């Protein structure tokens, strides 16, 4: 299996990145599934990454514990800002969460003694293995897929369709929204903590506006109808640049064109395209 | 421009075929930012490396072995840097690596090379701590720690400055690292700082900070910026009536300052081992060759990359290649530290540094600083 | 010093407001957060720059060239991306993600043609005069940017109120379906808006590039980032709000540099924005029920 060893040696980081990016896509799927446009995921990722990296770097905390705390702290922060913030809707919610993200980034940049400021944290031990990422991914997917068919999932879908009607039906809309937001933050934090431990180095600029938009793109591109959509979005957005490497200078251009084409021909997300295949498998006729 | 280069390398390839038909190629990996914002630094680096390799190959290569460059774009992003490093090391099985362009990417990807025991040679990573990653990490990029005190001292002697104001980019590893070294040098030279201001990449207006600086009444402005922000800062300072001298790090050592700050570029002090005005014959030869190959004037990034290729070739010359990759990579690592060179950036040798754990780690550059001031669209050497 | 900072804030606010005008127009009428607006802004700057350098056109003609290029880009933007998505009844986030793809395409194409390095307008083409009054300085260009922002706002608001096309646009912003029933050429108006908003972005690109001396492929990215804040602060789709939002952000940034410290500038500005949104969920100047397109 020399070929496999060589493959893993070359592409392990890429595969791990696919894993953490899918976690990020799942984290934004949670809020999108409730019809909430929040883009604080990059900031939660930063909090998770810095928390876990500082713990393993400076206190020698066991990796598993660092991961857990890396997911918990962002969840806690989400709980605090979630209550006032989630009253907002649409682009105003997006802006508030974007502004929050920017504040987090600047605070990390300025807390030089702790975070190293712009110089970042380097020499982070390589502790994340393929198993860690696979385990986190399977766990997250399992939970989210269970939600999708349960009371929680139906409540979220109802909120997305019509918030006021759902409230009138006696559901605690605010609690469901907060739940999605906090769980999303935990997933993003976990992704950040895992990512920090296979890239040796983190710096505040990785978690800015561009990352926030990229996470959103993964969520929307894949489709917000199912957790599988988020998985597809994360995989496509991470692998596409690598698959296009042979195009050299044209790589970013083609990358952009492919994104546009996907969206135009599958505006509901890539997952939506697989609907026909799924229908055929379950024996029902495909509907136009 | 690219076409010209392709033709050049095609010709070189043919001459090689007829020259040393039996020799093996030495594969050298280059990871540089060729697209994205950092491409403005990655491109001259690539061109400098290619120029040197072409020159070496045309003269018969290294002990008859031709240098084969495998170039990958790392886009100035950390994950791309790691992916490209792994591809070059494990798939292309290169002898050694040059790159990556930015210090951020280096912090993430150099450990990959260290773990795989492959020499990684940085030509543009100036941030502190990069060579402390391990004993396979080398760089010939200027460590500002040695240069800035000399720049400040000579600028102070010439301008009679008593106190300074500082402005730097605090969201960038390069400019922040430069600032840290300026701060230390100012403290060592006992020059008081009237005010310290920061800016962020992509800022439109620097006038609020410059207004603060003007109010603090300094004798000079210390500037840790790359030319992309540094030049607009100088222009806006002059618009606010600040005619003070500026003292910059090597990020401001670029002929482009005369274009980007045209009409306002005078009285900027910079220090660097390389100057476009340096009269050394090696430098003159480099500039002429670069101009001929690429049609533009070289900058410091190109000069350092050009020298780096020669330094590596010099080390390769001293080792006997066995064809066994691990052995050869190790032999190259052992040969590099003692390598000396006199190139476009002047006399060069390596200095071993102490890593974070107190043990000896990688290698920084030892070079002499040239301190210059801008006058009428030229750098004038002052030491 | 306070007076100078006041002037700095007005000039920076003018820059932000000018950028935000086209951005808010697209949102108001098409309901799309156009993340390619920064790239269109950059396209305007490059068009004018190369009209000056290669064709040796005077600055005014170069601005015209930028208007033509970015107007065409706006037409294509709607024709190739927004219209097909409207036809497919796409969910509201789809066009926004498509504009991310477009922004990548535009900036990487420009980078391929003209390189990644910073460029600037030749000094001869620049209005370089500086006005000075008792130690307070402002350049002509800054003054022109601020004035232009106000003039464009005035023209836009007047047109929306007084002209037929403006009234149609406002109707469209309220309800495309109702507008279509009333016999308004909905598709044509959408396209017209995309062209208008893009060429406004192009003009902003030229003027701001003249001011910053920094033309590079990703120059629109930081502006976009600030532009989103400005537009939302002003109430999305609100022309006057875009202007007020721009000046608000300008003042917030400049005075946090003056009194709190430049390292905290963006934290203060965005922290303030966050707080304002919590207190006024529809933006500082927005109205909850009514959209002023």
C-alpha cells in the first residue's frame, strides 16, 4: 500500500480541511435551517481555535479536553450575544453578527500578550488525526440528521416558513432559534479547534470577513434543505481549488465561474439536484 | 513576458540536451504566491529564482546536473502552503524547497518540511521565530533586528532627530514584526516616541493617524509598512503638511515607491542589504540580467530570491549525490550552513539561531546593511 | 487638531457614502446583497486608469470610460446572473452567493491582465491642490468626493420621487408582482437598476482611487466590508440613509483614532454598529415598515 501511504502523506491536510470545512458548513446550516442569516461562524471558529490552541500550547491540557473547551466557550459566547441579537432579522441580523465577528477579530489582534496579535500563535502541536475529524463529523451529522426527522427539525422548518404562525401555534420560537445558534457556535468552535491542530499556526486574519462569507457560501451552495447539503457544499468549496490546480493562473477565474454556474443551475443548492436520483431509488416517480 | 521566459527556458533546455546528456536533474520545489494579493511579492520571487537557475543551467548546471524547478502557487494562504509543500515533498520528491512567500504561510508550512527532513529556504519571510521551527529551516531574507538599529542611527546622525512618531500596520505579520524590532531599536538608542499609531490593510485614509502624529510634534516618522500602504501614507502626510523625514523598514525598499508616491517620495530612509544603487559588480550584473529577462527593474524580493538560488547551488556543488533522496536531502542540509556567497545582496553567510526550547534550530542571514535616503526619485546610499 | 479631525471625518465619510450609493440601490430594488459591488468598483478604477495611461485620455473622459465599462458590467451582471436566477425563482441567498463567484472572476481577470501590484494614476492627471486654512488642510479631491456624494444622492432622490421611472422603481421595490400587474416593464427596470448601481460604483472607484493612490485587484474588498456596514446602518435600500451611514462610520472611525487609539478603531466602529442594531433593529435611519428605494 505504498500508493496509499503516499496519497495520505500528500493529501492528509487537504482531507482534514475538507472535514473541518464541512463542520463549518453544518454549523451555518443549523441557523440557515431556522431561516436565520447569521455570519458569526468565523468568529466562533476563531474563539474555538484560540481557546484550544492556547490550552495545548501553554497549559499542556489534554487534546480532548481542549477540543471540548474549544467548542464550549464559543457556545457560551453565543448564548450571551444570542438573546439580544436574535431579535433581529434578515440582513440586520447578518450585519450584527458580522460586526460582532469584526470586534472579536480586533480584540484577538489587540490581546497581544495572550494571542500574539498579528504574529499569531505558532508551533501548535499537530494533534488532530483523521479519526478525530471523522469522529466529530459523524457525530455532528448523526445528531443533525436525527433532528431533521424529529420535533426539533420540524419546528425549525416551521420557523423558517412562517415565524409568526409558528409562534401562534405555541412553540417557543426564541428558544429554538437560540438553540440552533448556540449549537452552531459549538460546531464552528470545534472546527476551529481541530483546524488549529493540524495547521501549526493561527492568526486573526484567517477569521475575518472573507472566511465568514466563505462559510456562508458553503452552506448555501450545498443547499439548506438537509445536513447533506452542507456536507456537499463544504466538500465542493474545499476541493474545487485543488482540483483546478492544473489551470495555473486561470484557477481562481475558473473557480469563480464554476460557483456561478452551480448557483444558476441549482439555485436551491447542489443537494437539490440529487432529489431526482433519491426519488428514483425510493421507487417514487420524479416530479417536475 | 511569460512567453519570453518560456522561449528562454526552451533554449536552455536544448543547450542542456546537447551539453550533458548523461547528468541527472536536481528537482527543486518552489512554493510562491502567484495569484491573489501576495502575488505582487511572489512574482518577482519566482522571476529571481528562475533567472538564477537559468544562469546556472546554461553554465552546465551543478556539477553537470541540471536544476529543474517545480513551481506551485500557494496563494499566500496557510492551508494552500501546507498542501503545496506536501505535494512537492511527497509527490514530486524534490531535493529542497524555496518559499513560501508570506511569513504566515511559512509558520504553517515550514513545520511540514522540518518533519519530512527537507531543507526549506525562505527568501522573503522576515517575521521573528520562523527559523526557530527547526534545523532544516533556512532563510536569506533580512532579519530586521540587525538592520533597523543601523538605519535609525544613520538617519539620526544625518537628520538630528530627537524624538519620533511611529506608525505601523498592526494586522499584518510582516509590518507588526517590523514594528516590534523598531520599538526595540528605539529603546536601545534611547530615542523617545511621541506617539504610536496603527493602520489596517486596505485603509482608505491615514489622515486621522497622521493628524495625531502632526500634533505630537516629532522630528521624524518611523514607518513599518509595505510600499502598498507606505507610499499612500507618505502622500497623505505631505498633504497634511507633514514634511518630516520618514524612516522605513525594508518593506519600503522598493523602486515602486517613486511611482506610488511620485512627487512626495523624498526624504524616506530605509536600510537593507540590497540596494538598486549598490555599485557592486555582482549587483550590476544581476540588475542587467533581470531587466533583460523580464523587462522590469528588480526589487528586493527578486534580488534575495536570485541570491538564494545561488547559495543553494553552491551548497549542492559540495555534496556528492547518491540518488537516494533521504541521504541527499540530509547531505544538503549539512552542507548549507557553511555556505558563503557574494551576490546581488552583498557578502552572505548563515548564522545559527536558538530555538524556542533553547536548543540550536534553523539559520538566519548575516549581511551588511546599506542605508539609503530617497532624493529626486532615487535612492542615495548614505553609508 | 480637533478641526482637522472633523475635516478628516467628513472626507472619509464622503468616501464611504459614495461607495454605498450604488450598493444600497441594488439592495433596495433587487433585494440583493451584491458582494460583487466591490469588484465593480475596482473595475471602474482600472478602466479609468488605463484610459489615462494607454489612451492618454483626460480625467473626465476616463471617468466616462469607467462609466461605460461598469455600466456594461452591470448589464451583464443582471443578464447573466440575476435574470436567470429570477426566472428560476431562486431563494434570496442564491444571487448573493453567485456575486461572490463574480467578484472572484472579476478580480482574478484584472489581476491576470494588469498584475497584482498597486498602481496609481499618473501625477499629471491628478488634481493636487490642497486647501489650507489656519493649519487645517483638505485636498480639492476630498472636497469633490464629498460634494459628489451629496449631489448624486440629491439627483437619485429627486429622480425617484419626481420621474416616471423613479416612481416605477419605487413601486417595483415595494412589490414586483404588483408592478408587473400595472404594466411596468419589470425586467427592464431590474436591468436598468443594475446598470445604474454598477456605474455609480464605477464612478466611486475612480474618485476613491484618485484619492488613495492605490489601485489593485482586491481594492474593493475592504470597501465592501465597510460598505455593508454603512448601508445597513443607514437602513438597507435607503439612499439618504447610505449617506448618513457613511458619515456616521467616518466620524466613528476618525474620532476613535483621535480619542481612543488607532488600534481600537475598527473594534469601536463595529462595536458601535452592533450596539445600534440591538437598539434600532432596522438601522439607525431605517423605518420598520417602509422602504425608500
